[in-house]
């Protein structure tokens, strides 16, 4: 007997998808057809064991990355293109505009406070 691992068609709106039609035979037939492999029409299940850590693959805190591992000019994502990564990339124009905005806000608040102090009448 020649045993093969079956490629089952699991998800989809068609009834041959296992989670729609709930028919292993149809799912096996459609799945094997999709990968161009022969299917005898017979299938069986084998018992398997699987061990999964219960930490969702999250590393312990001592092994976790610091923010600057990526958010820095010489970090691990230094060669990753197509994204703007704060701490690694910068726009001189935006930085200047932001700085001017902070100065203007501070001046506005200061002038407003001065006027209120000078016009104070009690
Ligand atoms: C493994 C790499 C990595 C690490 C570590 C990391 N980041 Fe990021 N961070 C990214 C990437 C990639 C983006 C998305 C950049 C994009 O899509 O424009 C991002 C985006 C961000 C943004 C959004 C920036 C924006 O412009 O919208 C913030 C805020 C941020 N990270 C903060 C942090 C902080 C705080 C830490 C540490 C606690 C941290 N990141 C750790 C890779 C990382």
C-alpha cells in the first residue's frame, strides 16, 4: 500500500472545502486536484503528537529587543526599504516645521500670559 499525505482543501465558500461541506473525501479530492497529485479516493487518519509552548512564542523579557534595536540609525532594520521608521529615518523639513510649531506655540502661550498679567485688574 502506498501512503501519501493528503493535501485537503480546508477553507472556501464552495462545498468541497472541509469547513463548509464537512466532507473529508470531497476536501481531499479537491485539495489533491489543486496540487496536481493523484488521489485514490481512500483516506485515513494517523495519530500524531504536537508540543506547543504556552507562551505564544514570545521570548522571555531578558531576550526581548530594546526599541532602539530597530528604531536607530544603525539598528537591525537599517536595510529595510519602503517604510518610514522613526528613529532611523528623518525629514529635515518636517523636523524644522515641528520645531517652529513648538516655538510658535510657546511664544503664543507666553504672550497670552503676559497680556493677561498686564491687564489684570482686581
Ligand atoms: C523589531 C523591530 C522593532 C522594535 C524592537 C520596535 N519597533 Fe517600533 N516599529 C517598527 C516598525 C517596522 C515600525 C513601522 C514603521 C512603518 O510601518 O512605517 C514601527 C513603528 C513604531 C511606531 C509608529 C511610528 C510612526 O511613525 O507611526 C512607534 C511609535 C514605535 N514603533 C514605537 C516603538 C517602541 C516604543 C518600541 C519599544 C518598546 C518599539 N517601537 C520597538 C519596528 C520595531
